[in-house]
């Protein structure tokens, strides 16, 4: 499957070049979740359908020769929802007044015209029947609520999420837990509005 994907991406890039469109075309290559149960996600822990880094952290490659320097890597934290905001910005498309995008335009940061933005990101997932996972990441700190367990990780030092700091940083646990509960309340209220 990877060989076919690699060949397909190559065919797309060759076609863009042949038509003189490569320089001013944004090409995005990414995935929506970590690997399946047979995947090896090391140094990340766990896999798809979980909120551990092995389930939510994926590579993303954006190529736009006219706007993004080649070979550059970025420490900007992003989510799939950011791709919508980035594509809308790239095409100059305005969002109607009542629409609320959850993502940000990543292109200024990736293009080097803006610094990285510290963000607070949220997730929730029914990991298995009757067991919910919720997570919040603020800067390098991540609180994972796995069932009834509260686990705190400093991702810049522990990408594999093996050193739970919840007992040593109850201040951060309380702050991040409050934030995720507020986010859930907002998301659930918005969902009820759209059900009407």
C-alpha cells in the first residue's frame, strides 16, 4: 500500500510539474490517526482509536514551493482541522460570519513569516464500550483521562508517555481538567444547537 501511495504522489507531482503548476500548488500529505494494531509506532505509545500519542500523532507534509521553504520542519502543533483553515486562507476564501472554524491557518508559521503559536487542543474518544478517553494538550503538557485515570505527561521530555507526572503536578492536572470540561460543555452545547 505504501509503494502505491508513493507512486501515486509521484505521479501527481510529475503532472503538476508537466503542466507548470507545481510552484503555486499546495500539496498536503497526512493521515488521520496512528497505526492499526499491527503497526509499530515507537517511540510513541499505543495506536489508532486511542488518545495516546501513538493514536493521534501523525506526520504531515505540506509542499508549496512558492510559499513554503523546501526541507523545512516545524514544531508548530497542528490538527486536521487546521488544514481547512489553511486551504481557505490559501485560496482567499472568506468564511461566512456565523461559521466557526476550529483550526488555524498554518501557512504563515510554515512559510516562516510568523512564529509558532502555542495552542490548547482537545480530543475525546470512546476507546472501548463503556470506557471513554479525553485528552487536552497545552504547550508541551498533556492530560490524558483514560476511564477514571488522570495521567499527565510532559511531551517535550517524554514523547512515549511513560512518565506520569500527575502526582507531582496536581496544579496542572486541575487546570487542564477544568479546561477539558469547559471544552466538552461548549462542544455538547453546540451539538444540541445543530440538532434543532
